[in-house]
C-alpha cells in the first residue's frame, strides 16, 4: 500500500507498476507518469493532477473526492468501480477511457476528448460537459438527467431515447437527437 498526504510530487516516472492500493490526500501531482499501471484500489481526496500520464491505468476500485485532472493523458484509462464526487477533468486526452457503471456526483468535464469513451450504465446525473468531444462515445443505459451537454460534439453518441431523457442540449444537438426520439423535422 502506498499512502501519501500533503505531498507535492513532480516529474516522476512510475509506469507499469502493480500496486495493491494507493491512498492520497491533500496532494499535487505534476508530470507524473503512471501509464500502464494496475491498482486494486485507488482513493484520492483533495488531490490535483496536472500534466500527468495516466494512459492505460487500470484500477479495480476507485474513489475520487474533490479531485482535479488538468491536461492529463488518460487514453485507455479504466476503473471497474468508480465513484466520483466533485471531480473536474479538464483538457487532456481521454479517448477510449472506460467509465462503465461509474457514479459522478457534482462533476464537470471541460474541453475533454472523450472520443470512443465508454460511459455505459454510468450515472452522469447533473454532470456538465463543456466543450467536450463525445464523438462515438458509448452512453447507453446512462443516467443523463440534468446532464448539460451544450456546446459539446455528440456526433455518433451511442444511446437510446430513454437514456437522453432529462439531458440539457442545445438546438443543434436537439436536431441530432430528434430521430432517436421519433421526431421528424420538416
């Protein structure tokens, strides 16, 4: 088990690690490379990650409370059981990331590239997607009530009519979702 509190960790390469658990509180990570690492569990509270490489990071269970990911590479990132509260993911590359059955409470995504990301069955209630690329993202069975998708690219998003119910969309997105809802615009 790795436990870190009140730390500043900069420019460390820890790729391809296999770790039972990581507990981190009130810390900042800058330019840390954890790519291709595997964790049984990760718990982060009051942590900021800036310009970190988390590509293909895998965790069986992950709990994030008041965590910011700023300009992090998260391609192929996956967590089997992910619970998030007050999480911000801003900029960076999150293509092919897997957030299946995850729970996001009071969370925000800003200028993220979620192309081909997997949000199947995720609870995204009230989540804000600002200027995100959701092209071809899997969002079937997700809860999108009060999720704000305005200003994001939604081309090819995979979902059903019941999944989009209650989401906040802009006019151009409404046109894209109209056929899904059985609406013909003439």
